[in-house]
C-alpha cells in the first residue's frame, strides 16, 4: 500500500548544546571495540537489517501465495464422482447370490458431476483473493511495525549511552575534586568534612555509573532482538528529530490510508464477499449422473441418467439466516474500522502535540536551563578556589548541573521516541521490503 507523504513540519533544530556535550562525552568514555565493528551503525541501517532478518515478512508472502493458489482451486468445478456397484442381486432361492441368473441383476458403473454455478465459483475464488490482499496488507503493517520498533530500540540505546557518558564525566570531575580535597586536608588548608563529602559524592556517582551501565546493556539486548549481532556496533549520530512525515492539518486524510486501517478495509472486503456468496447460495446447484448397467448375456444392457437438485424448502431459517449473519458481520467490521480510525487519529494528534511541546521545552533547556546550571557550577568552583565557597557547595552545584543535563537528555529521549512513533506510522519505502521467498511448486 502506497502511503501518502505530506510536507514535513519545519521548525528550527533544538537542544544543540546537550547534543554536542553528549557527543564529546561519548567519544571520551565509550570503550574501544574491535576493528571489524568500528563502522557506526545508523538508524536507517538498523531498520534495514531488522527487515532483512524478520520472519514475519516471508510468512505474510507465503500466506498471500497460499490464498492465490486456493483462489484458483476454488474457481474450478468439483471433482466428478465415479460410481460402481451391483443392483438387484437375489438373496434367497436357487439363484441366490448369482449375478447372471436374474434378469434384473446388473453390474453398474457411472459418473456423477455437480454443476456448481459460475457465480458461486467466482465468489469462492474472490473470497480467497481477498484473503491474499489481507495478507499483503498485514505485511505492510509488519514492515511499519518493524521499522518503528527497531528505531525505538536504536534510540533507547543511543540515549542510554549518552546519559552514561554524562554521568561518567561527572564522576571523573568528582574524583578530581576528591583528590584536591585530600591534598588540601594534608596541607592544612581543608577540613576532613570536605574530604568525606567528596568521597560520598564519588561513591554516589559510582552507583549512578553502574546503573547507567545496566541501562546500556539492557538497551543493547533490546536492539539485538531486531538486528542480532549488529547491535554490538557503535552507533552513529541520531537523525534529526525536528521534522516528521505527517501534516498535522490533514491527519484525518493521511491516517485513512494507514496500514492498520488498510487491513481493516481488506477485512471489510472479505466479509462483503462472504455475504455475496451467501446470497448466491440461495440458488441450488444441479447434479447430473450417467450410468451403464451390464446384465446377464441373455438380457439387454442398460444405460441410465438423471439429475438431482437440493430442495431449499426452509430458506427462511437456513439460507436467509446465513445471509443475515454475513451482512451483520460486514457492518460489524465496518464499525470496528471506523472506531479504530477515530481512536488512531486522536492518539496521533496527542503524540504530535506532545512532540511539538517537548521541542519547545528542549529549546528552553538549551537556551536557559543548561547554561545557567553550568554557569553556576563554574562560579561556585571559582569561589571555592578563591576561598569564598566550601567544597560542599561545589558538590551541590555539580549535582544540580548533572540533574539538569540528565533531565534534558531524558526529555530529548522522550521527544525522539515520539518522533519515531510518528515518523514510522507508514513504511518509509516499500523498496526496503525483502522479496518473497522462492518456492518450488509441484507440477504433479
């Protein structure tokens, strides 16, 4: 299903300060990796790998292929029935169980064929065609889901590593401050309380570094679920999250073509075909039969032929009830589709509003909150070096700066996740979908 692309929402880039800090930090603290894994893994590459490794997509292709084959089979007449038997064999008297003594005894062979109406066969084939269309629509849903889930996993790892880098740098600063406090205490210029405060700060940062490392490992495991061993590669820079492929002013029109809505549309089509077939079943099919009977040599052989037709004597309670049930299913499926579309549209509008609000908050972090926290830390450090502030004030300022930076990164991570959920509502390109697997078909 081709998705409609609208002009992206254009606004200025946000939060460059923390992004630059995180990139510099990650370059300092990330552990070295083998040479074979040095190529940075971009988000788009991770999505392509996830699509290539998915087993959902070939499964949907095979389901569509099976439905197409069943459509061809359903369009054919039923197999003819070969009939053979012996009629009118005596069971008592002197001629009992003799096949050539009684004039009415016959060895019979015949063939019977049901003549299914062409409209019924066409509708039966169409029903399987609709199942094939449904399988392909589900494949499109699977592509969008894989792209979205792998993007979220990539972003989770990216921000987990970025936050770990920030915490590690703050830990290194705390260790330098501990060394300075110990040196000052030995020289008689500092107090033991300053040393203990510095040691407590180092221990707290060590605990936060351990927790950040745990989050990184968990994020790698989550990403490996989609891309396997490629999750061990270092990550490239994140893509820009300032634009999405949706137009907030035309969401209703765009989401009417969403892959999940397309699946429901295919379900409506399948239910409508079932209703047409139930309507066609109100007309009974004829069955014709031809037979040849061989009698004893003294008697003439015979042929027979006939037709049969089911008597739909209770259409009110059988065929009409079946048709009513199928029509009700059509309306139920349509109602579910409409309700899903409304709910999906509302959820998407909420995500767009949150994404836009978060970008404004990120701009405030970049413009005000982070520079103010950093400036306060620098001012307190300068005062401490001049003997006008205590080490406790320095450590408190450092903690505030760290919390502001981590809060900004957490907000940016949430904004990036919203961006991924919005940007990959539709598959980015059908060219990224692997080709259906080759299947050897028997000609027997």
